[in-house]
């Protein structure tokens, strides 16, 4: 190749690469292609038009509906870290309006990254993001005609085992006999796993309302309550107990040790959430499995707990920790450490079924939380629309409908709406 032909070769090479991939328009073309739904999807040109929301339970339950230009909407729920977040919902609406809802993980990242300086690491920001992200999965499932678990890679199981939280609140000073009766009631309802709360701020045995040390009388009260429940249901029912992070490390070690004879499925949050090293010391001190996670956010929040082997079981709340995709990422992360995934769940049946799609999609799913309020408080049937029984013999049948398979019933929910906040306007 002489010098002139070499020059013309470079010229041609430059011209052809410019025509194939003009730098000025590369970003636009790429953007346009990923904003297009796959050709086989139905409908194929979805765009988000608005997000509307409602709150119940004094703002502690957020329900969102994400609307599109094609009469498909998605439902999502956020819990606990949601009071006062109406304007956060509207801010997220502005950020994803006009975008294709089928790019769920990308929209999740767009909102999260746009909020690095707004608190996107945890708390209310993540709880609201969770509700919106869940609604996007619901839209994607409906648009493509498949249940959400299918979008998450398919299912390991058709039905999801649940444990029933008895809501035998310690504030009512329940006796060991109350524990036994409650355990028997839940067992008769068909559940083979039961959870009790053990923390009691107003326990008359307490010496101090502000320190987190249980007195000998408190410890004995806890042991007597669990002993009565175990004796009532026998050895083949799983029992777990929750302390809601309201005790200190020595109390946690003492109660974990004293509950060892009762073969608990787990002891949950004996101390607050912030200190993984303190969890590790408790976990190593006892044969009682230690569980935490309902106050941890995003996969980042679980990294250190898992790296340290600080807990035996993780229990992210899938209506709070980041959403269904993030829930699956947390479960998969835990699976690397052979740690079971047992999600916390204090939502409506919408949140319960949304959680079920994640639980179905991961190998290390252990058990999901269920609440006795579904059976006792009519509100929980009025605020959603769904097919079939909610739960049977301790299992939820995974929905096979497109999307999540449970809808918000705005008319049924309206009378429970938290006052002073716009309701699906
Ligand atoms: Mg808990």
C-alpha cells in the first residue's frame, strides 16, 4: 500500500465508520431502541402517563397506581416508611413520565440514582420507590401477558408457605394461657408456623423505661409465654418470636440462650438494626437461629450482615426494601452464603401476592409472613380485588394471572383513606 492509497484507505474507513455509527446520533438511536417494547409485546408502545396514590393506616400503607397511554395500569404497595410521602410519589412521577414502563430495572435505577443526595439509600425514599417499582412489574406482566414470577425468571414452586403472625400484642399483657390459646387457634386455621411478639415496653417487671435491659421478671415472662405456646402445639409446629429491636445485646444473648429448649424457627430482631457486629456476637452465642432485615434497605443494606455471617436468616420487607427486583437480588445475594430468605410482610393482599412472585423465583425461599388480620379485619378484603381463597392450609397459591394478580379496589379503600392526603386524584 503506497502512501496515497493508504491515505484513501483511512479516508474510506473513517467515512464508513461515521456512516455506521455517527457519534452525534448514537445516543439518540440507542435511547429510541430501548424505549421501544419488544415487537411481540402487547401493547408495543407503552408510555407512563401518571402515578396516583392513596394512603391507609395513618399513612403507613401506601398504594400506587402507575397509568399508561394504553389503558394498562400497574398496582404497587409500600409500607411502614411511608407516612408523609405524597410529594415523593409526585416527584417520582415527574421523573418517569413519558418513559416505557417495561424497562423496570432501568427506571428503578433512574429514580434511585437521581436521589443519591435526597436520601435514596434507605427509609422513605426507598419505600416509595418500592411501591412504584412493584407497579411497573405489574404493568410489564399485564402488557406481556405473563405473571410477574415469569418476568423474574420463572418459578421454583407453585405455592408459598406462610407463617401466621398472631398479633397477640404484648400491650394487652397476655398470659402464658393466652399464648397457648392463640397458638392453638392459629394451628386450627391450618398454619404450621406461628409468630409471637415478646417485646413489651410497659411490662410491669421493667425497672427502667429507657434502658433496653430486660429484668429477670421480664425474661421469665418471655420464657413462660413461649413454653406455653410450645406445649400447646407440640414439637412439629414452627414457632418464631419477634423482639422488634427493643433490647440490648446482653438481653438478646440471655433470651436467645433461655429459648434454646423450645427449638424456635428464629428469634427476630432482638437488638436494633444498625450494628451487624453486635448481631454477629449474638448469633455466635446461641443455637437459637437469629433473624433480621425488616429495617434494612436495598441489597447494600444486607451486604455486611451476610459477609459477617451476622444472622442465620434474612427477612427483607418486599414492600419497603427496594421492590420485587431488589428483593430477588437480596435473596440471590443471601444464597451465596447459604442463608435462607424469609420475607417480612405487613402489607395488604396486594403486597402479599407481590412478595409471593419473588418467593417463587428464588431457590432459598424459606417462608413468608402472613397476618391474622386478613381473617379478622374486613378492611383487608375490601381494599383489594383478587380471585380464589387468600390462603389455604398455610400456603398461598401463586397467581397465574398476568401481572401480580391482585388489584387495588379504590372504592373499597376510600372509606379507610388517611385524612388530609389526596386519594387517587
Ligand atoms: Mg419484626
